């Protein structure tokens, strides 16, 4: 975790992309994060804590389906499902119900998402959907949605469409009057921000910085002029570059540490 305090109230908060590549946060704060495992459950269910390396029994997922199905059948449409950002326990029962009930699950990386489905004994077919094939997949997915299917979309970690594939598909569905149903779940930058001690009244989510050095510098300069909390996604292998470039723009008034 990056700990960084910028001059005045222009504070930068950086969060690493939480995916199979990293499960660490980069935060501009002088506090250390503490981990909390919160489990959402229905009153009729008793939940036993389990290790993330274990596997949930079929009886448990069947119980989830039985309880949640009492709320009525899912309606056809595109479901944007939030998934864990590092701990497999951080998923809602509603998300599990949707993933188990869907006709197909669109996944950024089927191998990565397959571990989540295996953990919860979910047998729904996976279909790859990522930035390299999303334009080709959209026609097929749209056809299935118009036929009345339930399509779930997940990213490797967090909410789909937030610095991940999904935005364009949701946009198309809205234009075609196809229901788009968000299933709330973990979000890396909100999780980090909530525990950072930085101002949450106003903040800017910048996401990933541009690859081109000139454009990246322009974006950092724009962030440095803001008085609100600034949030960046920084891949671990680019952390050194980010620190070097941001220190030149934000100044030397900082303190650092690693967690």
C-alpha cells in the first residue's frame, strides 16, 4: 500500500487494480488498512465462517437458491454482478442466486472466474467477454437477451464497467430497452477510500492513467489542481513510474511507507 500525503487538501489516493494480478491497495493515507470480512445473509440462514481455500458444499448453495427464490423468479435481462476483490467470502447471496440462475455468465477471464464458480458449486456456462472481443460478442449476447435469457456479466474483481468491460454492453441494452439490473458488490476504490481517512464528501475517480507519457502528465497536472480526493488505479508493475511522475507534479511534501 502506498502512503502519500499531498500538499494542502489536494490529496491523491491510489488504488491498485484488484484482479488476478494484484489484491493490494495503494492509498494516500498515513493509516494502515484493517481487513473486515462482512457476510450478507438472510435471517433464515446460519452461516459458518470458512477458509477461502476450501469449497462450499452443494447443500449450502442449494439453500441459498431455495431461500432467495421465494422472492420470485428472476426477470430476463442483463445482470451486472459484483464479485469479490480478493476474498471469495465477499459476495452477496443475491449475487450467488443470479449467477446460479443465469443462462450464461459473461466473464472477463473464464479461468479466473471459474475458480469462483467452482468454489460455490455454480454450474452455469461461462462465455469469455473482454476488451479484445466485446464488440464481436455484443451481437450474440444481444440476440440471446432479446430471446428472453438471463445474462450475468462479471469482471475479474469488483463491479463490471468500472475500469472493466461492460459499459458498452449496458449502453446497448439501455438503447434497446433491455433491462439492465445491477447487483451491488465490492468495489476496490470505494473499499480503499472508506478506510483511508481521506475526505469522502467529494472525490474524483480517475481510474487508470493514460499510457502515453504526455497524456498521463496532463491528467496528473489536472488532478494536482483539484482540492478533492483523487483516486487512481495503478498496476503494481507501474507503481515506481507513478511515484516518480506524481512526485514531480504534486511536490515533495509527502510521507511514505509500505503495507
